[in-house]
């Protein structure tokens, strides 16, 4: 592990995790209890996860961008007994303490604090001997809270088997002849971050970690560590390739860039392929509820070659497809009754397999809505499948715009807007219409120094889309509201701009 100039071997990680496991045991933590952490990426984060796993303790990482009210809810919901706290969150946690009756011990990770245990002092006195616990494959390993774009965050319990199944099916085991370096910038409270750590550990890859993503620091880290693999959400990738200093850095060590967690604008991936001609791109689509990736659009799908017909097919896939299902999951496109729809027809993407959660934490009502009796998970995403098994997104179930009985995919309109040279970012939402039921409205961020009118962008879309699909309203903002992983908060946009006007 490489972190902020320091290097830690897997042997040292194991020893530190053993020490922490002994500490937790002395503090009265036992199998099935929950420990939580509020911190950005760091080596202690990994030690805490593996220590918990060794004891059969459930690890609950918290979104460090969450507000104190949300964090209080999550900690009380999961009844965490221990909370590891990073330095920048100490003050906030101190104010939350009176409202956290179940937390028995607070452990400060970075420095000594009155009223808290200190991480380094605890480990210094602990034994490095291995810890052994009887753990079943179906015991819960992690409790991960979703971003909560609608309502309260939902706790997703993921078993040891969820992670094991993914690793054994999709990651090559250690090969002493192969050296690879993974660059991790995705936060470790996100399932993609956790899977990257486990893939690196199981695959024997060096893991270069950043506390948080910062574009210039990311490029410097690639250059310094000679990283071979990286995982980026679309907004991160866009910032990298658009940065004025992009060409000044040697990023030639990169061989694979995986992207996902949010919709990828076509213009962004198209430019990325051009500026990274030797990089293999992988579009990974999944959810916390599925323990990460369930479909992939592979490197071969990012190479636009062949006959004109083949090129057009690949371009369409690059714009709209999330690829084909992975081997360890079943996926089908279903109607509202769960029945599979014909090829090319839009329905909901539902998934099933050993990685899929068995239900939300302490929430039977939401569980019943999310899972069928025979274990199929409602992803909430609309899509369709082609004759070669490629799945295409057609919007979120709650984001789909229905105008006069015609379905409009927000992603399709957004991709057109992104192709306008004046547009930096765009999101399309439904607004109520007396005549049509719903109308599409575009919320747009213009590039620096650019000016445009709503009429200009509506006409631009009219020329490229069926007339019913073009936005009827356009408003301009300085930035779009997003979750920590880059997903646009459509709920917030609807609240702020849900009126039939250009404001």
C-alpha cells in the first residue's frame, strides 16, 4: 500500500489488523457487533476493515460528506458500538455524542483527544498474533449506506460471500511474475472503493491510495507511482482530460481505466479514448445492493473499428449501453409484474445472484419493494437488451419523462446537450404539464466565457432529436448538485427547477 509517500506491505497490514482485532476484543466487541468509521481514505481505514473481518464484526463505513443529522441517523440505525474518527471530523462528532447512546467507545485516528481513545496508543500495546474466528459465508461483513438520493439513507448488509463471489469470478489471483499498481481515489465508504481494495489484495496488486480526488494530485500520483489501473467516476475523468496541465504529465503507465457510478456523457468518453489511445476502458455498472459491478462494457467495445455498420453499432453502445451481465449474476428486463419483456422493449433491469443483498437493514417495508419473493432485485433502472445481449439504459424508473404517452430518456437528451460546444454539464428532469402530463426541462452549466439562450439550446436539441424529446425549458446554473460519487441529484433539481419556466 502506498499512501502519502509511505509504503506498507501486506504483511504489515495483516499485523496491524491483528493488533486492532485484539484491541477491539479487549474493548468488549464480539462477533456480530458493529464498528463504524468516519474518515477519508487512509491506511488505518484498511486496518479497521480487516480487523473487523477477522472477528466476524460488521464494518459500517460512513459517508464523510454527510451532515451531522444524517450521520446520527446512520449510527443509531446500525447501533455501532465503536466509532473511529478522523481529525477533520472530531469537532462534529463531539457535538453529536449526546445523541449517540449506543456508541461505547470513540477512537481518534490521527491525534490524541480528551475523551477519546487514541488509535496509535491502543495498537502499540496490542499483540500482533493472528486472530481466528468461526465465520460463515453468509455472515454480514459490511453494512454500507446508500447515498440517500430519496429519503433517509438505506443500510445495505453485504455478506462475506458477496465479496468472495465477486473476487473469485472476476479477479485473477496473485501472479508473482506480474506487478500492477492500482490507483484508488473512490471513497472507501463506496462499494466500488471496497471492491478495489479487495481486488488489489486478492490479486497481489500494489494499492496507491489518495485521501480524496484532486485532479492535479491525481495526475502527479499516476506519474510518481507509475500506476497501471485506475477507477474514476465520470466527473473525475472529465476533470482529468479537460485540465490545462493534462499534457504536461506522463500518464503513459496507465493501462486500464474503469469508470462507473454515474452516467458517462458520450462526449467525455469519446475524448478520453482519443487522449488515452493506449488505455483499455471498462464501463462498470452496479449498485451497493449488488456488491458492485453487475454488467461491463469491455475494452473491445471502446475500440471503434470494423465496417461502417459495425462502427455505428459500437458508437451506439458507447453512448447508451452498460454492456453485458457478468458471469456470477443473472439479469433480465422485466415489466411491472416481473415478467421478462421481448428484445428491444424497455422494462426495468432486475438482478439476481449470490452477491445480491438479502434485504435492507431493519427495513422490511423497503426490502419488500426492492426484492421479489424469489430473490430478484429491482434496480430502479429502465433499460432494454439487444440481440447480442447488450443492455442499454433508458433512464431511472423515477427519472423517466412521459410526455403525452411517449417515454423520454433524460440520458438521451443530456448526451445531445453535452455535444454542444458551449455546454459544460447538463441534466434533464420532468416538470408537470397540464397538456402533456410531463415536459422535459434542461438544467445547464455553460463553459467558462460562453453565453447561450434557452431558445438556442432548445433549437440545437430539436435538430438532433425527435421533436417530442427536445427540452421545452432551459435554465442556467453555476453547478449541478451531485452525490459524493458524482451522481446528479435529480430530486434536488426537480425541487429547485420544477416549474414551467427558464429559471
